[in-house]
């Protein structure tokens, strides 16, 4: 397999819960995020093979936006954790809700 250059693709990911990526301690809010993926193109036995090498996660701020470089594996892990949290909520829709506003019948 030999290298045949690079390409960048743009897409959007959605997080349904606040999340962290990789070792960064900062929590980002739930929402949709634009990502730009840099991929190396390698010639495989029959077809080209695309290997993601880095991802820029675009984070909107009050003053505009900023880009954070994240490892593809870290983004996949954050998305998997978000999906698991969503599954947990669908199995038990009352999980995490406060009962302060519910009226108890006594």
C-alpha cells in the first residue's frame, strides 16, 4: 500500500448530552458540532483506503468559533459514551429526574 495524498471532509456530529473528549477536562454542551476530518489516501490491493489522521472539532463560542484537534479514536469514544447514556435514559426515562416537582399522594 502506498500513499496517494490527503483529503479533508466536512460533516456534523450530534451529542445529546454534555461531553468530554480525550484527556481534556473541559465539558462541552450537548448539541451539533461541525467536524473536518483529514484523511490520508492509500492505495489498497483493489481500491483506495482512507485513513482518518486528525479531526478538527468546531466549537461555537460567544465571539465566534474555535477549532480543537481531536484524535479520531477519542471522538468515536465520546460518541459511544453519548449513545450509551441515551440508551440508559430510554430504558429508564425517570433516571436523573428530580422528584422535587412531583406531588406525592399520601
